C-alpha cells in the first residue's frame, strides 16, 4: 500500500504593513517643549509676582463661553465674530465659542458674581491663560494665544491707567527687554463719532478724482479709521494730512489724557504720543497704550502688550457703563523675544536636595527617605529611574541643587549616608538618623 502524498501548503504572502498617517499639530498651534518652558516659566513667574506685588487678585474665567457673549460685545457681523471666532453647537444644542480674548469673560464674571458693589466699589484682577482666534499665524502669534491680563474695574481716575503702564514697564525691564511706550487718546463715543464723520468727509473730498476700486471706496465711507491705519500705498500721501483724533477730544477726555502724561513725566517714563493708535477693538475709549519692540534693521516692530479703558464693553453687555481699564501682555511674543536675544538666564535652583542611590536595596531605602524628607518640608528631587551613580550626580548638577545625598550598599549596611555639597564638592558621612537635623543646619 502506497503512502499518501502530503503537500505543504503554499506560503501565504505577508500582508503589506498598513500605512498610518501620523497625527500632527493643527495649523497655528504650538507645543511648548521642556527646553523652551524655562523661558515661559521666567515670564509667567514674573507676571504673577508683579500682580501680587501690586495687590491684584487672581481670577480665572472659562475658555468656553456662550456665543452670544461675543456677539453682543463685538456685533454679530463684526470681523472677529464672522472670521476669527471658534464657535460651534455643543452636544446639548447650545451655541458656544472659545474666548478670543479675556475682557468679555471678565466683565461677565464681575457682574455675575457681584465682585463690585457699594461696599467694594473697585476690584483689581490678575488672569493668565489662553485665548483662541482663527486668523493667519504671524511671527510670534498663534491661533492659541497665551496672555497675561491685569484689570482694574470700578476706578474712574487716570491714576489706574498710570499704574498699569508702570507695571507693564517693570515687567519688560525686569525681563531685560527693551520696549517703547506708544500712547494716544481716542476720547469717548461722541468724540469718536465726530472724528469718524470728519475723516469720511476728508477722504470723500480728497479721493473724488482718484480712480479707486469700488471696494476701497466703500471702505473709505464705512470704515475710514481702518483705511487710515491700512498703509495702502494709493493713500499714503493723503493719509499724512488726515485729521487727528486729538483735535476732536472733549475737555474731559483731554484733561484725563494730560494728567496721565504729567504722571509719566514725573515718574521718568518715556513715551511717544502716536495719533494713529486706535486699538484692535472698538469698545476702547480714552487713553490707549502699547509696548512695542524698538525699530531694528531687518526686524519688524512688534507689539508685546496693549492697554486701555473699556467701559463701553459693560454698556453693550449689561446696559450700563462700568469704569474699567486693563493691560494685556502677549506672552508668546514676549517669550519669543527673550529667546531671540539670547539673554543669559540665571540657573534655576531646582531644590534643596537630590537623593541618589546605588543598588536595589539602597533604592528601596531611598524611596522611603524621599517621602520622609518631602514631608519634613525639604525641596527634594530624586533619581530612582537611573542605575548609574555618575548619571545621577550629573542630573543633580544640572538641576542646581544645594546638596546631594548618596546612599549605596556600604552606607546601607553602616546606617549612614553621604551628604555632598554641590558647590564645593566636599562631602561628609553622617548617621542616617541625624540626616534631617544635619540638612536643616546646613540649609539654614
């Protein structure tokens, strides 16, 4: 009987690996990586420190608000709402939007929670966080903007403006950034209405014989201020002789502006009166100011911070005018500026102690000791994920700690630990039970 013939199955061809498109960042967004974060920490720590020094109270408002909040504050058909706002209908059917700035959210919070009343007529707030605008990304600007805000709500006097200018100046000076203060007054609503009418009349008369596109003619009639600021080459010569807002200020607005300039002179704060400074949003009134980078060859001038009064924002949202003035610092551009100038950073003190170990048993003991030191109030770091002692000592040096504790097999058997002074390199063996006392004595 013949044996059955067995055939091996034909080899199955391996399936080609499925191509996976790796996810990437959205356009206009950025990651802040560990190497860059030290610059961010420098700027944000300085911001919070100054806010506390000048008695501003910390506040945080939601990133997500009702769409109607921004439609009321800017107008349903405004460029910000139509072109820049991230808005959508959520799963509950509510129309919501990511905040494009923090002012409207702050105004809502102040009124909703009654932060000002007869007993507390003024509040000073400090806020730090992101805003979102769908616009073309620019140098140092992203669709997610990181901003620091200081606001004074309820104070009518011009001294509030002066204090915010002083804080802004200190912020940039203490970060070793050179800035120039630009300042202007746009008066109140009546002043602005008279000025816009006069500007429109001026353009109508001066451009009558010019062959301009229909779109530009409409803009001249409806938004003459935006044309004045556009830098359109066809209108450069005409813009030079255009009326200035200062000639339309009321006596009250003019006096308010002059008081601020007098204080700046008295404080030795240099400034440039810029008649073309109007602010990004139309709810600003009276004095406006900006901190800009100095003009440099090959580098475009950038605005790092803006400020001004905005009682009209409360009027639009709540039907009543509430005195309000604020300073907004763009942290993205500020940090970018610090990095571009290669300013020397003082090494950060990572903590009091770094706990190094060698061997599994020493690691177990070190982990117990770490918790004891932490609960005793020491600022302590550790290298539990590293096996080599050399690598741990290098990390301790990089973290700029005062002392490193070294625990190896010998120290574990002897009940001791090595205290190494990271500045001098001197080290001493001490009793394990006395380590807290010894550290307190040295750190004092």
